[in-house]
C-alpha cells in the first residue's frame, strides 16, 4: 500500500476515534441540540486528532505524524 493511502486511512481512523466519543459526550452531557452536537464533535475531533502526511525525502517516501501535543513531526516506521 502506498504511503499516501496509509496517511489518508490513518487520518480517517484518528478522526473517527475522537469524533464518535465526542459526539456521544456532547449528546448526553452537554446542553446542545440538533446540528450543534455533530458540529461541536467535528470541531473537537479536527483540533485534537493527529495529522498524517506522506512526504518524499532523499531516502524515499516517508510517513510523518504531527499532533497538537507534540512539538515536532514524528516519523512513523510501521
């Protein structure tokens, strides 16, 4: 599988792992109604989810992850 495809899949998984619990929490514990619930969950998941990117380097294509809780992008060696 190409590194760009892996990055896209990891981005979807990372977003989903944060979106669905956030949606549940906003639905049950916040005073939001209707469209506010998925919008709030979307904003939280977008900000907190890790971002994956495939970049071409001199050594070939590599997969990197950037996250709000880390200062520098980390290379993924899976």
